[in-house]
């Protein structure tokens, strides 16, 4: 009977190990994204033409304790040492992290947007995504933000990134020409009329 119970628990243990590995990969991926965000913000000191700012990335660090608690809780279940008190404490930490994250996100968003504004950047809503976690596109020259560019914004943002990596400062004429070419290609591909 004991061997049969052990065999039936094997898929459950594999599932628990899988979730521990998945949560660990999420934490590693988060820290890679955090490094990328900090690197993007450092471009302000280089007076980069365009920045992609994700205001939710840095405050998400406040959610890391909840992921650590989840890993710890799954690990405790895996070895069979789960107490009711530890489950309540873990649940309290997980639930408590979310409002702290939301408050931190609101404060951080306000501060970083003011800081970017003080450094001469303005938000380009024509290039920014509309979802809550989408990056806000900030430009150091408002003339770079062309309203008709939303359809080709991904290609245009990639072009700006390529110029940054080549250490080329774009001019308004370069941006306008590139956008017109991209829009022309877009209209040729998707013009249904």
C-alpha cells in the first residue's frame, strides 16, 4: 500500500519541482529585465534621442518576496514539512506584496517621469504602447514624435536603437524620411482598398 502511495505521489512531486524551476526562471528573467531597464535609464546622461521606459519594472522588485515565499512553500510541500502557521504567514506576505508594489509603482512612475522631464525628455504617445505594462517612449526632441507613426512604431523604434548602437544622432529629416519610407512600405503591404 505504501509503495502504491509513493508511486501516485511521483507525478505530483515532478509538478512541484517544475513549478520551483519555473518560478526561479521568472526571478532570473526579472533581474535581466531590471538590468536592461537601468541601462536604458542611464542613456539619459548620454542624451540619447529615444528611451523606452517601463515604469513597472523597477517597482516589481517589491513582488520578489512573494515569489520567494511561493518557492519556499512548494519546497516545504515537496519534503512534507508544511504547517498551518507557515502557510498563513506565507499567504500574508504574498497578499501584502501586491499593494506595496502598486503604491511603489505609482510613486516611482511619478518620480521617474518628472526626472525625465527635467532632463529634457517628453513622452511620445504616438510611439508608446497602450497597455498598462507597455513601455513609455520618451524623446529628447518633440519633433521626433510624428503622429502618423503608430502603425510603424516598432520598426521605427528598432531603427532608433540601431542608430544609438552605431553612435549616430538622428536629425528631424532622418526621422521624417525613415518614417515616410516605413509608412509607404506599410501601406503597400496592408492597403486593402
